[in-house]
C-alpha cells in the first residue's frame, strides 16, 4: 500500500503493509533514535512527534497515518530550537541520557514546553510518569524539564506569548 506522509520534513510516498508499525518502518529507514522497548506504548523509547504530538511509534499502524507529519529525534535535534533549551536544562539538572531512552524524555519535554508557559510540577510529573527511567530518576527529569522551561524563557525573552 502506498501511504503519503511527511517524514522529517520530506514528503514521500511510503510503500508498506498498513498494519506494520511505524517503529518498524522507521528502523528499516535507519532512523535509530526510535528504540524497541516495551512494545505496548508505555516506556517512551520509540517516541516520535506525529503532527507535533509525542506518540509511541510501536503501537501506530503505518496505514493510519496518511498525510501526517512524523518527526524523529534525529531531525528534532537539528531543526528545533527547543532542543538546545532541553539539552541545556537537562545538563543543568545533571542528566546524562544513555541513548536508549532519549526520544521519550526529550520529546516529552518538548511537548511540555509547547503546551505550557510555566508548567506546574504536577503537570510535568504527570507527563513523565510512564517513561522508562533507565539512566536518570523521575525527580532529576522533572527538574531538568523545569530548567528547560527557564532556558526557553531566556532564549525567547520573558514576554513570550506561549500557551499557558
């Protein structure tokens, strides 16, 4: 089946079986930031942005994403200014990601930055609760996201009109 979509900024017509997982397709395309974790959509290791929303690629059948936009961590790191905010915030919190769980943590942080001007700690905790914590603990990640918010405010200036 031919499936039109945009992958990392490139419009394409993907030839795939409709039931095949997005994770499988991305790995075949050598996009290795998506890792095979729980295979149930909980751990975040296979996370991508689907129309700017973080989703677990392991439970998304490729046939359901016609005309959608997919962004992997490889593309996000090079093309989104928020990546530097997140990287700086994580560094300030002493977080050193292992490489296996990066997509879930970074793209969840991005989603928080995108949705909230000043997120409450409870909102951050709720957003990260199901992520795999193989290389850091929950409190450090929550703090790192808080520092990322501060870094974004510095980059944009305090008068930003981000959503609250």
